[in-house]
């Protein structure tokens, strides 16, 4: 068995080398939390900005390509701390699932089978990712919605420095920044079309990411105030189920499908992408 090589001799040495990361993260949290949610009416929809949006934006602005507060070495160190930060949230999902086991058992087939619908997006997203020039990053980026549990799964299955983990982390960051805006606005637009029942939209809000569910369900509750309690309850139950079934769907279905599809399509689409990017460089 290969022996693990550690970057630091102990925790004290690590904190001494990376204290700026922890300090900046704490300050960003205070700033983001003090701003709170911002709701912006836009046509038939509503844009909702959550604190995580401000935190990610502050992190980007402090990076080596912008304000240069952090160096590249600190950016690489921070990427490995992501799994440490989301572990408490993953534990909370497990506790929440156990506390809502009765709701899970009585939810019915509509909620239990909804996770299978997420697998269909793989067949659209993976070819597009390959055409955009991604390699094995495409597996991590397209296998799911890439929230906390999926990010942890990619790092556990392929390693924190793997291409798959980088792809998952990229979508996690993008989802945190624009996902809340997109979900809140899209929920109001779909509701305005009148094609689906408000309860169905409430169930669809629970995609396995609490912040995205909150954005979509809050927008729907504002449109249907008389049904707000039921919509929120359905969204929460759906969110709980997605958190439980989503990880198993990713392990046993999504990741194997993505890997198989990648092996089939990359030899065909990879050269096409290389030619397109070479043309752009010229």
C-alpha cells in the first residue's frame, strides 16, 4: 500500500501557512450575511441574490488574477479545504433525512422517481462539454447538479486533485453564483406559462441543493401566496428525497453512464473541439 504524503507536519504548521485563507473566509461570511437576501422584481419573474453569491464574488475578486490578495499557492490550498467545509453540511443532510423518514416513506412514486429525470441531462450536457474543450472534467461537471454531496463524491471517487473533481468544483462555484438567480427567475417564468400545477413546480424545486430549492420555492410562494405552505412543504420533502436518492443515483447510475458516454464520445468529439479551438487561436 502506498504511504500517504502530507504537505504539513501538523495542524499548527498548516494554520500558520494558511491563516489568511481562514481569516478572509470568516470576513467574507460576515459581509455576506450582513447583506442578506436581495429580491429584484424583473418582468414576470424575480431575481433572488443569496449570501453565497456575495461570498463567492468576494473570493473571486481577492484572487491572484484580480486584487491579488491571495497567491496561487493559497488558491490551490483552498481548493482542498472545500471538502472539509462541506462535511458538516453533509452530516446535516443525513440527520435531516433520518428525522424525515416518515415523509420519505409516504411520499409516493412521483417524488421517489424524480431523481431519474436528472439523468437525462447527461446526454445533452456531456457532448456540449466535450465540444467546449473539456476532457475528463466533463464527467464531474455533467454527472449531476454538482452540489455539496456530489462534490464530496467526486473527490472521494477520483481524488481532490483529479480532473473529475475540478469539473465538479467548477459547476459548484458557477451554480452558487448564478444558480440561485437562474432557479428563482426560471421558476417564476415557468409558473407564468401556466403549463404545470403549482404543487408540481414545488416538487420540482427540490433538486438536491438547499439554496436552489429555497430560491425557487420562495419565488413560487410569492406567486401563489394561498398555496405557499403546501409548496414549501412539497419542496422540502422533495429536497430531502433528492438528498437521499441523489447520491445513490450518482454512484450507481450517473457516474457510470457519464464515464461510458465519455469513452464513446471523446474520441469523436475531442478532435472536433481541438480543431475549433485551433481555429480560434489563429
